[in-house]
């Protein structure tokens, strides 16, 4: 039972990691916690669903179009909502993301209705791989692989590409970055677009693992937030470590202590980490100089 | 002379006012010469929005009734409000219903929590509550409340009867329960426990989940490790789908059974990718493609007024929950007051609409239905009726 609980925890942790990754990308660039991340992912997943169900678009093309949509959605949000904010504080921007979250939730309910749907996915959620007697569904396995690959690509992107470095510079000091010739506004739009796309990947995998409905990302979003806090809000590897740890801790707690309080573990972790090590396990403590 | 005439006019005006005043005082809230005002709250947004189809289904029913000329010359004016399944919102809407709109009664109003938030307020204001809560908890009949007319089978009795079916018809003695951690889920658990206790047995595992939980892997493992041959599932559709998938992953295939709240076979088959086949559930209403003349009529209304709505169990049960209200209004006649309506409702004995199970209300007992039947989900999503009507509530 212990081994299976850990394997299942790793699998669910990979989903938390993916969504946490999307949150961290934005946080790294703008210090903003995006509470609309889950609903942006949900809307993108509905787009994939509609393309496949209503227009019979093959899966791979549906994914490509969904990524394009997600990129446009992220950039649209940044351009139309966040950029228009007058003398925005970080708190003000976070509140705007909350408002956008509610708009998207209402829109999804109006457009697609409240019924649960099943997202067609080429990898089975029921067929399993067997590792020394421990089972993991194929989709769980590929979720772990995808989250690790995405994390690695983003790590390289932030570390070695000009745009990636510009994004980090924008986060550290927007004015200095602008003085150095970085088009910070463009960078911000780009960040939101990339984050939205990563969120769309998470959304499609989470829907394929369970069901597709408007509130499907509420629980994963809170858990991914806890993962990001655990691993470190500015650390990409931290999201993977945080997600995996949270998934395993939750499962072990549910398996051996209490299932009734399993869902509370994530919130207890947020509180504990913020008290003990606010920067998270893998991020350096960063103090903004004024 | 002028002064005397003026005094006379004043006196006559006052007399006329005093004569008309009692008439307006007698006017019944929510009832006019041409209309009866009926309200319903239901989640149109949020996590429980799938159940909001019930309220829209009742809207369809009233459209059809109005098109047929209404009841005793009065049309139903229907007010649907979205409470998002949040009791605080339901309470605010309840105040609006009574103090601003002035409704005669409510029908349906999905949800135990939302319903409990307004039950006493509606009672104080003599608001009739028909098919209230759309749920089989005992909160609507205990303590006895003459303004509430629930029609849903009691969950406790439904779960007990399901366990008996497993035990007596399928010889499955090791039964586990997966339940939602609220009144709805707990009353399912209680029903199973009652039967097991009668037989001197014990529930082999009782596993609960919060409404928002989306990872049920450890729940599935616990059920598997319990060695249960059958699992009674008292949860919402999303949890049903997630749990069956997790159990399939780890190779656990018990006989599943569930409540009538998860009786939308086509929907469940679709979201579980076929895993729902074989599920046994209480099925106290007519199937969606029933040839029952009332169901045929409701489907025609559906095509005429709301063809874009999915003809699912939740949606058409909105019609069925409104049926007893219409029957009560018919029996009450043109002189409609809360008292005449209650008296009329209490004459209903073994009455059948398309709701399926016979309905009875008496002056001392308002639990409308006492029977159910069991059905099994077929691979195409249709329901195979397994039993005749069974009396589950004494």
C-alpha cells in the first residue's frame, strides 16, 4: 500500500506541478499571483473539446489550435485588463486576476453549460504501466514526463535565451530593464502568453484524468499554489519538487491518518512554509532593495 | 349646507375605505385573478450547476401548463434565481421572493444547505414548499412541517434497500460505502449501516470525500484493501467518475451501487468512458424515453420551447417535481389560499404523475413517496429495470 500511495501521489503531484509552473512563470516576471490561471486553463481545455467534438478536428491539430488560443488569451488578458490598470500595485493586479477568473467561470457556464464532459485523449486513463507491482495509468506516467520536459525547456529558456533573461530582468527591476533597452511591456504580454499555454497543457491533462466542467480547476489551482509555495514561488525545479512532495504527503496522510482531512494538508503546508521558510524549499530568499 | 354635504362625502369615503380594507387584507400573497407567483432557487453557476437543470425543467413545465390555459384561469408566473448552491445567497433570494416579489410558494430548490437556510423563514411566512430541496434527507419531514411537501425518496431508506438488494438478490455481504462528507452522503452511509446492523454485519469500509476533492487515488486504495464485494456510492457525478477511474486503474472491480441522484445513465457513461455500465441504482422516475403519456407530452414541450436543453434526468425531473404543485393547485380550486392548498394536497393518495412512484400526503405525514425500484445501467447508457416498485419507507 505504501508504494502504491507514493506512486499515486507522484502522479497527482505532476498535475499540481504543471499548473504551479504556469503560476511561477508569471510570478517570476511580475510578482503577480494569477488566480485566473485555473480558469484560463479550463477555457483553453473547452476550446480543445469543442474543436474535437463539434468540428471533428484531429487531436494533434486541436492541441495546436488550443495552444494558439491559450497564447492569445494570455496576451489578451495582459493587454486589455492588466495594462489598463492605472498606477497598479501588485495587490491591485492580483484582484484583477480574481475578477478575470470570475468572468471566465461565468462565460464557461454560459457557453458550455454545467454538465460534466469527457475530453477525448489518445492516452488511456485506465490502462496502466506496471512498475514492480505498482501501477500507474498511462496518462499519469505521461503527465510526469510532460511536466519534467516542460520544466526543463523553460529552465533552459530562462537561463540561456535573450527573451528569458529579459523576462528575469523585468521582474527584478522594470525601470532598469527598460533603460537597458528591454521592451518590458512586450515582455509582460509574452510572459502571460507562455504561462497561459503551459496552463492549457495542465488543463487538458487534468480534464483527461477526470472530467471537464467549469469548476474543474478550483481544487488543482489551490493545490498547485501550495506546491509553488512549498517548492519556492520563483523556482522552476521547485514546482516539480513541491508538486511531487505535496501529492505524496497528501496521499500518505489520506492513506494512514485521515481521508477526511486529506484536502486540508495542502493548506496546512502553505501556512507552515510561510511561517518557517517563506521563500520555499528551492528558492533563494529574495529581499527587494528600496 | 355645503359643510354638511362635505361631511357626508367624507363619511361615505371613509365607509367605502373601511369596507374595501378587509378585502385587500384578505388578498393572498402571490395570487391574483390571473396569476399564481411561484419561485425556485437553483445553482446555475458554480460546482453544483449541473443540478440547476432541475429549475430550468420546472420552467419548461410551467410554460406548457400556461400554454394549456393555466390552472383555474390563472397562469403560473415563474421566478428562477441562481443561488450558486450557496445558502447565504439562497437566504437573500428567499427574502426577495417573499418581501419584494410576493410569491405564493416555491417548487424544487435543489440542495440541503440552501434549503435549510430558508426553511424556517418560509414557514414563518407561510410559503408553500413543494418537492422542496429535491433531496431525500430527513430535514424536510423532521420535525413535521405542514408547509413542506417533499417527494424525494429518503436517502436513508434508499441506501438501506440497496444494501438489502445486494445481500438478498446478489449474495454480496461485504459492502463498503463511499460518501460525500455532508448530510446527503452521511444519510447514505446511515442507511447501509442500518441494514448491516440488522443482519449483524459491519460496513467493511466507510470512505468519505469533500465536495471539492479531485484526487481520489487513496480513497480507491482504501476501498480495494477493504476487500468489499460491493461499494455503495453516495456522491456527486464528478466523484463517481473519478472514483471509478481510480478503481479501474488499480484493478478493483466491485459491484457498484448508487442513489437516484446519479441516475443519469447517458451522462455518467459518457464521463466515465463506459465504466458506469453495470451500476445498480435506485430509479424512481420514468426513463427519459418513456412512453408514459405525460412524458411524451413533456418531451413535446421540450422540443417546442427549449430544444437546446439536453433531455437529461436532472432537466426533466424539474418537470416531475412541479407536477405535485400543479395537482395541488387543481384540487384547491379557484379559492386559492395557503390553507386551501394544504388541505387539497393532503387529499392526494397514491397519485401518479410521470414522477413514477405513487405519491401520498396526509394531514400528519408529508413524506410524498415511499417506494422505489432498482435498475442497472446498460452498456448503451439505457436503464434495465431490475425490480418492481418496492416499499422502502414504512
